[in-house]
């Protein structure tokens, strides 16, 4: 009985640790083409993905073609707040190798082409932690 209780406690602790991943939650993108978005970083299998949940223009909230789209795809933890996966760029509808790195309430997102010779990046601000 003691062993079963210890095993259950260990399994529950690991599940709690996985659910408490500090990159999970909602992040606000930098302003790009006059607007920005809220992206919810959530579990997608063993990885993390980011879905557009709100969009904003200079006058406030609006609906856009990217609402509900997955910007961040299949990011796998590399440890130390770093993730590697893919990033979708809505302006040209292409998916690029990408990575993220979280530092406190900032998430730096970077996508590259040509084997990493040409890269673009943004730093996102945390809006809300995952519950």
C-alpha cells in the first residue's frame, strides 16, 4: 500500500510539473503591420503550440484571417526555457524552422531560412499564465 501511494504521488507530481510549464499561457506579439495578437501557448502532444486567440489594430480589437491559426508549431523543450520547432509567417503563408526562448515574462521567437543565414525575431510579452 505504501509503495502504491508513493508511485501515485510521483506520477501526480510529474503530471503537475508538466502542466506547469512556464511557457504555457497567453502572450502578446510585437506590433507588426499595424497590429498585434494574443497567442495562447498550449500543449500539443509532447510539444507546445501557439494559437492566435485575439487580434488588435491601432483602434482596438478586430477579427482577422489569422484568428484561430497556429503560429507556433511543435516546439519541443530543449531545457532552460528554450524550445525548437516551427513558426508560421502569415504574410507569406510559409512555415520556417524556429525557436523560442523564455526569460521571465518575455518570450523571444525566432524564425530562420537558408540554414539560419536569414532570421527574423520578435519578443512577446506575457498576458496571462496558464491555469
